[in-house]
């Protein structure tokens, strides 16, 4: 009986944790005319940018990069791209569950 209660409690806890953490993704299209060297995606209001999701890859103009975001409680993210000239394109409070991004020169910081 004790084992069944413990198993039920663990299942309920696991379900509660899974219900709060979700997986998201955002497709980002580079239409700047420049190659993007760095792409940072962090939860909204994070104190610092998370690691560069491109790693050693780059994102040439005209290409799209899918960024998978796993285990987050909210679909709201801040996104920053840095191109070959060190120009930045920053998007604050992007709801990735509702939209993807097309980055153009008009988005230059």
C-alpha cells in the first residue's frame, strides 16, 4: 500500500513538472544581406544572453535557422543576432508560440 501511494505521488509530481515546462521553437530567417555569426535566444528578462545557438555555424543571408527551445515555462524570449560587421538585431519579448522572425536591415539596432 505504501509503495502504491509513493508511486502515485511520484507520478503526480512528474506530471506537474512536465505541465509547467514546455518545448518551443522559432524559425529565424536572415534577410539582412549579411551573414549572421551569432544568434542568442534567452528567456524574457534574463540577466544575460544564453550561449550562441549557432555554435561554429553561420547563417548566410537568405537562409532560415530553426531554434529548438526545450524545457521553458514561457514562450516569451529575447533574441539577438550579430552579423559579420558586428551589427546587432535585437528583438525583445518575442512570443515564439505565435510568430517566427524574418530579420531585415530595418531591424538593425
